[in-house]
């Protein structure tokens, strides 16, 4: 969004994991524009981080639950005259296709990464400071110096089975983010607190500020309320402090 900075705070563990995965996929997309040696290193590191997140938290099952929840909500809107039925059906069909892939017991996202010897050797060294330099991993150094087309093919091969996860995450987050209308709010002396209605499932708080703002929000929250403290930007070596000024901002409470 032009001239605005968006700050997001997830209010549950599932949403935290989805946002982390989105961040990693975004990094890969950016770095994939130019597959130079250093970009290839960063892409592979991000792919391994994605794989670790997926295996550590059984995110495949969590993603299925999230998409199923969205599908049920969309189905309840079918007879609503204010809803574009064609668009609704298209979105629901896409959801169903992704759910079909995710529910398949033979689908194991990240399996190509886990079964690749070159990737395994790289993974074993990345936790060591400087551990992936050329003399530590001559085979990886050799791969980095292959023609660009070869490296691109390998990166696509390693990431191919993660594509349904990526599409599912982007779709789920897009629906969550668009599930609310923005509200203009004011934080008196840099402080704002709001209760969350018990009948609403608020998953994500979004705060919009002008890009020229002298403040940034620190957001915390749970099931019943959330708090925003606006901090004044200072020199990096100094401790940030809450502003004493009133701060106008735009608030999105995503409740899908």
C-alpha cells in the first residue's frame, strides 16, 4: 500500500506460523528474480527453514483445518444476495482443489529437500558460523558455479512439492486480511486497548501508519483483548520509549 506501513500481530499459533511461512516464501520469490550465487544460498536456506517449520509443527494438518474453516464460511454465504456468486464459487473451487492435495496421505511437502544429498550436506553446515564456505562444501561450491539454468532447475525441483502449501497459505491469509473493514482510531498518549468480543474469532491485528510516521506500534494480545503501544523511533543504540503524544492510526481486526 502506497505511503503506508502495515504492522501485523497474529493472535494464535496457527496464524503466527502462516505469517512466518509467507515471509519465507516472499523472500524466495524476491531472490529468485536473479539466481546469482548468493541468492541461491539464501533461497536454499529459506527452503530449509520452511521445511523445518512444516515438520516441527505438523503445519500441513493446521493448514487443512484453516482451509476447511474458510470453506465452511464461504458455503454459508452462497444464498446471500450481496455476494458475487461466480467469484464465490471460483474461490471455493480453488480451496477444494488445494484441500484435495493436502489431504492426500501420499503428499509429503518438503520430501524432495529431505531426500537430496547435496541439500543435506548444506543443511548440516549452516548452523556453523561460516560453515558453508567453499573449502567446507566443495560439492556445493561446484554446484554454485554451474550454469544459471542448471541451478534454476534444481531450485525448482526442490521447491515443487511446496507449491500447494505456498498457494494455500497465500489464499488463507488473503481471506483473513480482507475479512474486515478499516477503522480510524486514536491512541491517547501512545496507548490503545480494545476488548475482543467473545463471539468473534479475531486472528490478526493490522495497524496502518503513514510511512513518514515517527512512531511504530508494539502489539500484544490474546483471546479477550489486545493492546497497542506506540513507540518513538530513536537512535538504534538507545532504548525505545512509548510516546506521550496522541497517535492517529488505521486499525484492522481480522475476524475470519
